C-alpha cells in the first residue's frame, strides 16, 4: 500500500471514528462509513491540510470513496 | 393550567458529575474552586474557577466518553457535551425512555445557555485569521449554536416534541424550567427536558468578565475563599461550568406510569429591570416584582417559603440588592426563612446556574436540608434572614423560591413545593 493510501486511511479512521479494517478502497464515505454531508466536507479539508494541496469543490464532489481520495491525491499532492 | 412536577434530575457540576455526588459535597460544605491549570492565566486578573473534575468517570469525575462518542465530541463545544450528560442522567433518573411515536412527539427539550460555544468561536477565529476561510470546519457553526444542546439531545434520545432554547444570560436555566413548565401546563407537551448548560472557562471569557469588573480577583492564592456571598470581603464571582437538566412532567402522566415525584413547580415569575446592562437596579424593584409574580402565581404567601436559593453571586453590589428585595417581600416575617447561595460552593455557572440551583432546591425539599453559604464570616449587613453560614442545616423544607438574575436586567424566580398526593 502506498504511503498516500496509509495517510488517507488514517485520516478517515480518525475523523469518522470507524474501525481501520472497514476503511477499504471501495468503501463509500456516506454509504459504508457513516459519514454525512458535513463529515465529507471536513474530510476533504483534512486531506488538503495533510497533503498541502487544494481540492476544488467540483473535484471534491467526485471523491465518494476512500479509493477516489487516494487516486486524486496520488495525482495532485505535492 | 395542568399541574407540572419534577420527575428526573441530571447534573454535571464543578463539585461532581452526578446529582447525588454533587449534593453530598454541597451539603458537606465543600468548595469546587481551584486555580486554573488547563491554560495560561498568568496575565489574567482572575486565575481561578470552579472547573468540572475530569477523570475516568468513577468517584464523581466527569468522563465525556461516557456521554458522547469521541468523534461527535470533536464537533461541538463542551456546553453541548455537558448538556448531553445532564439530560441523559435526568431521563434515566426519571425512567422515561420514549420509544413509540406518540410518546416521542409528546416529549420536548428546552435547554439554554448564556453564551454558548465561546471556546470554539475563539479557536475558529484564530484559525480563520491564520489560514483563511477554506480551513473553517463545517461543524464550526452547528457546534457553537446555543440551541444545538437541545438539538443534539433531541436527536440522540428521539424526542420529537417542542425543541427550544433560552438565552437570558444568568437567568437562562430558571427561565428554561419556567417556560418549559408552562409548555407542559398548557398542553404543548406532556414531558419536557429543561435546564441550562455553560462552558465559559477560557481566556476570552475570563478577560471579558474581568473587564466588566464582575470577577473575584483578590483570592487567586486562596481559591476556595473567593466565592463569599453576603460577606464583607466579597469582590466578585468565581466562574463555574456544567449543566443541570430536570424532567418536567404533567402530573397525571407521571402518576399513570408510577414515576417518582420530587417536587411540583407551582410558581414562575419574570421581570425586567429596565436599568443597566450589567448592574442590577439599586432599589431591587425588578427582583422584588419577579419574586412577587412567582409567589402570586403559586397562590401562596411569602411567609410560606421555607428556603430561598439566592442568586447571590458574591459581587459587591448584587448580593445586598437581592437581600433587600427579599426583606421587602417578607416584611416582618423575614426571620422565619432561610436563604443561602450555593454559588459559594459551585461558583457561578452563568446560563446553567438557575437549573443547577433548581435541582439543589428540589433536593432541599426531598431531604429537608438547607445547603450552606460558604465563607460567610462577616455579613456585610445585618438581616433577620438566616443566611445559613458555613454549615448545612436540617430544617423542614416544603416550599422553595429560587432566584436568577442576568445581565440586561432579566429576572426569573421559580417556586417549587413538596408534592402531596
């Protein structure tokens, strides 16, 4: 697993208070991990903070699963 | 109006987490004041407060994890966590857990706060200044709003009746209980969770209240002596934190389910001083009219009141003004009643104070015990009223008046009476 994937999963575990083994790449934040719309906004902010990048609102709307976040950050993080 | 009784109590106080643990320490004459050690106070004129004893949840300590999931705690200010703790205790104490729709829509919440999430506002504004708008959490607003205490409690416990919040500074808790009892009395709900909550102990609030000249500043090295209502050496209040919540219930509803009835809410009075933003009116007329309104609503005479839980914050002006108003209320009968300020032990819980003190008033009726006014070594004026210095007293307590007065000149009084079947 990539370093980026590890760091993404750690943030998801911390922010959503879920067990680490539930945070698979296919897991949807809202459908599988109990997040609501505000939680997903905060998650995106936490990714921006951790990876020192900006995630525009239209890109954020496409990040629905853990895997989506990892893919986006692998392409865009500094 | 329908009759309204108190059937559940919940409390997170600076003395302890829990009703009985707090009451035990209060009647034993213990003070909760100590130096603040959670943040730097070296440049503040007041360096003490009555802080909730945090711990693992045993021995009366407060463990937030017992009341709200850690991931939820991150989103809210402490005043919401305290309210959740007190409300959950009160519901358990009342044995009321509405699960079917009809019971849920007849159960409401009215928890107020004087200030709300000041700590979170302080932190967020610093972050905003440093990092700009994109770093502001989506939970910043909902985690600070005063009515979100009522909101979280309603969501967590499935309470679908009236959902409301009071904001009247230091009268909040008493107004919430009074207003909620009217909702029950008028039939808008059969059960209401009512009370107040506050988490003001941060640098911003200490500096702000000190700027108003409201806080004690001469007892930083002797914190337990600082809150001393009616004493000649008092120099301001000591800030406290916590939450008090009661379950108010329509009498027949309570009887039908065999609930324990602690007391009946028989009187509620309100008034405005129309005088000054922070100082009470010097003639005490607002306080007098407020108490009189509660007594009239209760259909009793002042002399029927066995105990008064005073507002008594330990400020130089306020204590004597309240005392004068009580003397005017009682006239020649002043020598027959007892009045104490439990803020001498708990500090001033601001928007939670009136609710916490209504709980202590209820327990005074239950146990026939009047809690003491600590540190009352040298009363600043003579009075025929027994101010219960230093030690609790065993005496017959059937009827209690509880006073709360707030910034802006807002006054609330409650009259509670032993329930006779």
